[in-house]
């Protein structure tokens, strides 16, 4: 989308809402589709945070992932963004890629840290159904690193980034002081948010809904004053509690027991006492002022989350 249209969106937001001075305004870019002039225009339009889909600094692995950019283009995009005035840049990285070993992952982390980003998101590769990479794995062209190697990659990532001043604040996210992603924190803290545009999702109070997918029909309905939302879901108390648990436990600081009680009117242990006791005994959770994952629990987070999913 040309910078001109993005500038119109930003200016409309500012004219329609009271935007806080410290508001985080992020744009996501891929190195192969961005030009230096566009970065200058994005910054002038009001964007103050840039999230870049780097994924890897190994060109062979980038091809395995089907990415069209090279490691050199990551560097060019990053330095151009700094020259454009972006003081808050995040890099997305992936580990657990077919053909990737621990040493290769460490080299990517080293190169990423050398750039001095303010934020790094490090995700384990998820192979989705009916994707090219799934077909290639099924055909025997690629082999995924086993779970032990993936665990080694994750642990090394946590330790290395912490040593370099990027503090882990969520299972997959690391930031310099004051640079936690506000946008993502809203999701993990199960707060309200509004999504604008075709296909966008929203969560308001106990209701979740999405906008219709067709941009043409979306515009037509807006022009006719018709409802553009669909798939409304009223969240039950059990669902709201469950989501608060498995989203909040993604945060390294976990869930504050007092804040939970203020929000729901009863204590966390009152409703999940048995699950918490069992998980603490297994060494997966610790419970003080906050309920949070232990180091062991970080590796088995999905097992922990499953304990709070309603039957």
C-alpha cells in the first residue's frame, strides 16, 4: 500500500480520536518490499515503531522459508529505517527451521543483536496445513529439528538476548527498557481493542466479532449505513476466565492475583485452586503475588495452558 494511503489512515485516526502523546503507532514491513523513500514517508506520516519480518540472517534458510529477501536486504532496510528516524525497531526471527542447527541459530541472533534493535520477537516455526513447506516435509525434502534441539535453541535465545540487554517479557518477546510492544500487551492482558477495515477483529467487553472479509462489500455497507460486522461471540464467564489465564501466563511476570480479583470479583485460587496446586507441585508454575510460569514451565507452556481450558 503506498505511503500516501497510509498517511490518510493515520491522519483520519488523529482527527477521529484523542490519540495519546505516547501512543505506539507501528507499521510492519518486509525487507524485499520496502524502499528508503517510503520509510521516510512512513515516519513523516506519524508511524513511530517499525516491525520487520527478518526471520533469519541465513540466505539458505530464507529460501527454505520461501522468503524473497536476502540477509543483505535486511541490513539495508534496517539502516534505512534508522536514517529515516525510527527509534523503535523490532525484528521478527524464527527458529526450528528445517536445516537449522543451534550454531546457525546463534549466528542469526548475533547478527540481529549487532544491529541494536529495540525489540526482538523469536518464534518457533509453525508448519501450517496445506502450505508448501508442509508438502516439502511430507515429501522428505526437509526435516524439522527435533524437540530437544528446538528447546536448546529457545534456551540459548533467552540467555543470550538477556545478556545483551533485551529482557524477556513474554514467552517469545524481548525488549530494551521501555520498548515492550504495547499492542501485543493489550492482547495478552485480554483488554479491549477495535479493528478497522475488511476482515479486522475486535474485542469489546464480553463480545468478540469480526468485520466482513470483502473490501468491496465492506465499503458498500459503510456507505449505506449498514452493519459491517459478523461472527459475534458473547464470551461466557468460563471463556473469559480461561482466556485471561492462558494469555496472561504468556507474560513472564504472569498474572497479578490482586488485579485478577479486582477484575472478576473473586480470587484466582478460588476458581483454579486445584489446577494451580497441581502445576506448582510439578514445578511448572510459581505462586506469590503473581502466578507465573517457571523456567521449566516456559518449555511446557501449552501443557500448562491446557489446564485452564473449559471442558
